[in-house]
């Protein structure tokens, strides 16, 4: 009879897991070893459990696969909590296998009662037992397949080492494909078609859920059929790159010209987007447009703001049904429809979109001694880095420089793990995403505060041989906090923390590194950048550099 850890390893391998992230310890060490030694699974050893879960999260955000993290009991769990909550808020397909103490240890006061703690995170928590281990894993995989967010498998170490007493009734572990099997009623779709028929300027908006359901071609066909422009959320950036009627990113990080265009819409068809305040431009972007939100997860519908119709269903499946109905609509004359058949896809709009220039009006030149102009730095990145790139952005005042101005490659290639608002949230996901998508050149934009909070994983970048470019926007402290103090007309020196020499630290860890104090210097450095080596560039940014996009975003 196999042990529980052997059965878990076999089940994970059978489910197609080829990469796991972890920091081993009580409850997960045997499983880690089995996965590597018996199934050839790639084990990414992280320096902190936060990193393990964050990397698994990033891995799942840009790939079809699930992200698997293995962390140990007690402090392994508590160390991973910020990343677990982030994954939960993002609905990421993360399987966290968490060790636990044997039940006989539970009376020891230093031990946590883990199950209530895990459940309190709002995450589906499955305590693995020796009699049900295979069912437990199947249950977890099915939850993940249904996009119900992360799952914790809690494995006490005595259970891990026990015999799998249910193994006699072994059934084949095959992830299900239930998620596309159900859809909305005819009458709901009729209501949506009613709004489409009336709309003069419809907008098809795609979020991560649309990418997950591979809805791209069908959404483009729908947009063409109903005369809609297309747009994406920031994480789905680039999803409609080939459509000449695509306006790009919708939300707080859209340029003013794009925001003006989007605000003319009278119907938003949102596919797999959470429609949070950022996407809605803090309420201002969609004006009085009607909003139809389509999502697999009922709880998402209308959660972040008013909508007119909520449709439960898979993005591609719903789009296909709407496309079928819209074909009939296309047979009506313009008069019968009350608007032209081309809708918003007119020659004039095409011209307007073709002439969008995100750099128009941006001050790329003002620079004080010793400090680089951050817009010039972003422009250098945008123009000189390989275009098929992954872009990860951390949290801070600097974030809109990359959010607005740095394009990413074929979607999904944006990693913005901002759901829990934690500084230092993005390096782990960037590493996980880079390992999931070695075809993309990984670029990480982070502040000095965020870097200091997460730099323990720099070494993981090197050990994994990831040719990542890390750009640290270093303004010697917490610019976002300075901004809040400034608004209250208070002094902000408490938000200043002089940075260490990140370039020197990175060099010691094996990175190429540079310190940049001018936009032109950034261009020179990037022009010489070897694409196959990890590199950290410390960009010195003025401590009170104004950033109108961020001021706007922070007002909301
Ligand atoms: C875990 C955590 N602690 C504190 C904060 C509050 N906070 C938000 S932005 C920020 C500043 C981050 O500094 P840095 O990475 O240098 O970016 P900057 O704002 O300076 O551009 C802080 C401290 C937070 N969001 N998350
Ligand atoms: Mg800073």
C-alpha cells in the first residue's frame, strides 16, 4: 500500500503537474522528494513561503496550468498568508499543500489550530486523511478547474507518512472539464441582445476570464458583428492586439485620449473582467453606458459596482451564442435597427485609433541632476526591450509609469498581483510567470520599498537561470505615502528610508547591474543588455517627482 505522500505525488503527476514551488518542512518534505525523485517534477526552492505561494500564483496567472506550492506546518503557513489572500482575491488557480503537526501535538500551546485559520482566509480548505487522500486531491483539482479560487490541502505529517488506506479503490485522477458545460438561459441572452440592438457604440471588454476561456477569436468576431470596439483590463493587455478597432487598456491606466474614446460607449459587454474601480476608471469611464457583465462566477457579478445585466457563463460560450443571435440582427436593415450596421467601427473611429499616441503631451525631458525622468525610462524600456515580453508591476507611486506606458507581449503577459495591495507582491509572481512562459522576456518594475520587502527571492531568479530584467524605481522611500502626507499638507520625512545600493546587492547575488540617473543613460544600458542574463537596473527617481496618472488613480 502506498503512503499518503506517495499517493499525493502520484496524483499530482497524473494531473499534469510538472513544476512546484516550495520551502520544505514538516508535512511536505516527503511529498517534495517524491515529486522530484519519482516523477521528475521541477522543484523551485524558494527563500520564504510567501515566495512559494506567490510564484505558484504567478505561474497560474499566465498559463493553463495550476500553480502548486508546498509549505510546512505552523510558520510555513503563517509566512505564506499574504500571498494566499492575494491568490484568493484574484481567484488564482493555486493549490497550496500545507503541512500540519500531528494531532497528538495539538495540545502544545505553541502550535496553531491550522484548519480554522486557513478557512478564515476564505480559502477552500481540505484536511487530507489517509482513507480519502485520492478523493481529497480530486476534490481540490476540481475546485481549481472550476475557477473557484485557490485550495489548501492540509496534510498533517503523521497522515503524510501513514498508509493510503483508500488506495484499493483507486480511481483515475483526471481534471474535469465542467466549467464550460453550463450557460445562461435564452431569455437572459435575449435581454442582452435587446441592449446590443439599441447600442450605437458598444464596447467588448475582455479580462482574464476571457483569456482563460480562450475567447479571443470569438470575441473579435462578435465585436465585428455588432460594430463594437474592443478593450481589455490591464492584466489582459494585448489580447486584441491584432484588431484595428482595439483601443487597448481600459481603466485608470488608460491614456487620456483612450479614456475619452471609451467614455463615449453606450454599452459595455464585459467578458471575464472583475470590473473593479481601476477598470471603471473610478466610476467615470463608462458614463451612463449600460453594462453587461459575463462571468463564470456568480459572486463576481455586480460586486464592484452597478451593472444592468449579469450573465453567468463561460466567456467563449456566451460570446458564441451572442454571435449566433447577432447574425440574425445583421440581417435587419439599418433603419430597422435604429443605427448603422457598422456601429462604432467607422472609418472615422479607425482613423482616431490609428492616430492614438500614448506619448503625446508627456514630458520626457525634464530631469534634475542625479535623477532620471521616469517617463523617459519607461519609453526606453518600451522601445528597446524585446516586444514578446512579460511585464510584472509591484505596488507604489511608480506603478502607473509601467501600467500606462509599458506594453507587454501576447496575452496573458501582464502580472499585476495588486489584489491585496501588498508592497513587494510582484517579484514572486514574476518568477513563477517567467517559469511558466519561458517564451517571454521577463521584465519586473518595482519601487525601492517593494524591492526591500521581497529581495530574499532575488537569489531564486539566479538559481533558476531566469534572464529577468528588474527595474527598481528608487526614490529613497515611500513616495505613495509622501503623496498622502502632501495632500494633508504635512511633512513627509517619516516616509523617507534611504535605500541600500540595490545594484551592488544584486551584483553580489549574480545579477548584471547598473545605476541609472538619466533617461538617455537608460537607453544606453538597454541597448547593450544581454538578453540571456538576469539584470537589475537601479533607476534614481526624484523623491517628489510628480505623476499625474497616479494622482488620478489614488484619488479614486
Ligand atoms: C504590506 C504593505 N505595507 C504597507 C503598504 C502601504 N504602502 C503603499 S505604497 C507604499 C510605498 C511603497 O514604496 P516603493 O515601493 O518605494 O514605491 P513608491 O511609492 O516609493 O513609488 C506603501 C508603504 C502596503 N501597501 N503594503
Ligand atoms: Mg519608493
